[in-house]
C-alpha cells in the first residue's frame, strides 16, 4: 500500500496535506493517550502492589520513578533513532516494549523485576511513542502551527489519565493487579497489527508545503548543543522542567493512596484523579489562550499560582475530606500539571531555533524526566520517614516555587 502511494495518493487521487496532517495528529494523540495513561496507571497499582509484597512506600515508588528517569534520559536517543529508522520502527518498538513489559510484570516476584519491567522497560517504551517522536513527526506536517498541534498533543495526557486510571482500578478490583497488567500487555501488543497497516511512507514524508525554514523571517541562529549549554537560558529552562517535575510528581505518584488514606473509596480516588485529565484539557486551552492575550511570562506565572492553590487544597483534604475540596484540588492541580509544557517548549524552540533545535530541546527535556523520577521516589522516602503527607506536600510546594523562579529573574525568559 505504501509503495503504491508514497506521496499521498489513494487510487489515483491525491490526499490533501491538511487531511493527512490531521490523521497524523490523531495518531500522535492516540499514542500519547496510551503512553501517559499507562505510565500514570501505576498510581492506582501502588497500594495493591505494596500490600501484596509488604514493601514500604519508597520501594514501590522507586518503580514509578524509574519510568520517568528512563523516559527522560533516553529522549535524545529516541530522537536520533527516529532520524535513522523513521516513525514506523520507533512506534512499533515502543509498543513491543510496553506490551512485553506489562506481561513480564504480571509474573514478577521481586522488586528488581518490577523495576526492570514497569520501571525501565515501560519508561523506554513510553519515550518511543511519546513527545519526542511525536513532536518531530508533527513538525513535518504543521510547521509554524506546531505550537497549536503540541497543545492538542499535551492535552492527550489528560485524556489518558481520565480513561485508563478508572479502568485500572476496576480491573484491579475485579481480577487483581497481576491480571490487569497481563490484560494491558495483550492489548498493547494487539495494537501492532493496525499500526503496521498505516501509510508510513506518506506520514514520514511530511507536507510538501512545509520546508525546513518555516517562514520568511526564519534565521538559523547557528546554535549547537555546546553553545546552547553555555547560555543561561538552557539551564534556566532545564531547571524549570526539573524542579516543576519534582514538585508535581512528588504528589502525583501518591495521590490515589493519599486520597484513600484521607477516607475516600479506592474507586472514588482513582476516578477523581482520572478526572484531572478533563481539567488538564481546559487548563491547557486556558493557559494557551492567556499566552496570546497577556503574554507568555504572565501566563506561565499564573499557572504556577494555580498549582500552588491546588497543593494547599490537597493539604486541607486530610483534615476535612469532602467533595468540595477534592473538586477544587482536581481543578487547580490537575488542570496545571502539564499546562506549562507547550509554552516552555515553544520558548525553547524560539530561543534555540536552528538546525539543531531538536537535539537541544531533547537535552533540556531530560530535566523533566529526572525531576519526575527523583520527585516521585523522594516523595516516597519522605512518606516512609515521617509517616505523614505534610512534609511531602511542603517538599512539593518548595520545588514548584523553585520551578517558577527562572521566569521571574532570567532575562531571556522575561521577554
């Protein structure tokens, strides 16, 4: 099929680039829903795995932290593999790793086996179907409209959380966590069949209307990775990604367990956090709209302020567990957990634009992976040491504020 229609023709009729672009966006959206939903599903599996083996919170959360560390550290390698082998190979390898990892996890008997499967293998698998390859592929079809496409792509994270977390809890309640993981593995591997039937040669080619220099005013700034790493904006963006991820994922990794300990039913807790996916969509659209009205820096700072309010509401829930506080937390914290991503990404692409912007952005995004991994793991350590969530919430709050500071003091980010 691909050989007969390499340039977007079907039965002699050329497909409109806009239509193909929407198909590519839909594909990337579905893959992002799957990746983010499966990675965050661990927040639901945390308690049953801990109870099954008798492990403490830090040990169990280390599995989740490895997922994000593996995904973050391999981001530049995934981009390189995409350039060499193309999207079909990258996505197929990602689904194969994910499916095999969940099947292996269903039979795990030790901590290292879960760290290897759900931690490292799932992290790499998600990276292979995640933002790095999706951004590159979308860039070939959307060009100057990439920020809009990326905003839609980031909202897929919310859809994944909304759909897969409640499903995970239902499966755990009815058939157990091992069988749930086995079902995930079989489902993901079955997706390889429709994936192989897509017109990959067409998808990989890109729109004929988009060239490397996307607009008449484009100027390659001559950035290299070395020169970028010598610029304060590189480390400012890196630290923003890192500290924000530490703060947000220190909470996100244990949020379902926190709500259960506060008195909510497990399915209620999973569903409530799942609805953060809906809030995220509106948060993404809202912050992106504000970006066009009041500017990038005020929009980013506003998003941090809303996140801080969400952390405060979560702190109150342990003393007054009710649906009003829970709703307020989900709306505030959930709507902002990924809303800054497109704006920070667009800022990095604007500052370091040029032929090597993909490599530079891949290195900056490592901060997010490291922060997510460290935050979720250290949050578990704090909980085990204090036997309370108060120190954990304080730790998260401090790191969110640290993530906000570069947009307050760094000249390149204040413009």
